[in-house]
């Protein structure tokens, strides 16, 4: 079992974990590390985040919880999130679940972003919600 420091990229957030437990394809984190890294918190009803709770299949509890640690890789697999890891660079990256990607692609809501105008003043798309917006992009290639 490996315990060397690593970086976990979850969504757009990167977190350095000083003493994770890595066993094969399993990434075991403390409750504090799990929350800090992914926003998920374990409660009696399952893993919870922002008002949503994902129950753990009763017969598979040992895949998710062991010795006060939680297997983020097993949770991601349950949620349908892709996982990429680079052992050499000590980095684990968790992508967005296919269901969430499909929902965002089929909705008419553009994701929020912030970019500077020609004078350097920052503007976010969310500032213009409810208004018609024309986006013009250009590339030199």
C-alpha cells in the first residue's frame, strides 16, 4: 500500500493529499480529505453533497469504508465518473459523471466563464443571465 503525497484533481479543484492510502486502483482518504477534495461527506444515509445523498449498496460497504477512511475511487465509479491516474507524477483526476455531462450538453444553459475585455476589466457570462448575448470567438490557427 502506497502512502506518498499526491495531488487529486476533482472537477476544477486540485488538492494536495499528504498521506493518502493507495492500494491498486483504490484511493483511501480521511473524512476531512474527502470533504476538502471532493465536497462529499459520509453520513448514515450515504455519501452526501449539496443536498444529494448517494446510498452505499449494503453488501459493498467494505469497498467504500475501511478504518475511518473512504475510497474516493469506488465512489467515483458508483457515480459513473471517469478516473485517470498518473503514478509517476502522483496525480489522480476525477472527471464529471456521464449523466451530468449529458444533462449540461442537452440544456440550453451555457457554462459560466470569466474573461477580460480589451481594457482588462473582467466580465462573467453570469452577469448577463436573462439577456441575449452574442459571443464572438476567434483563433489564429
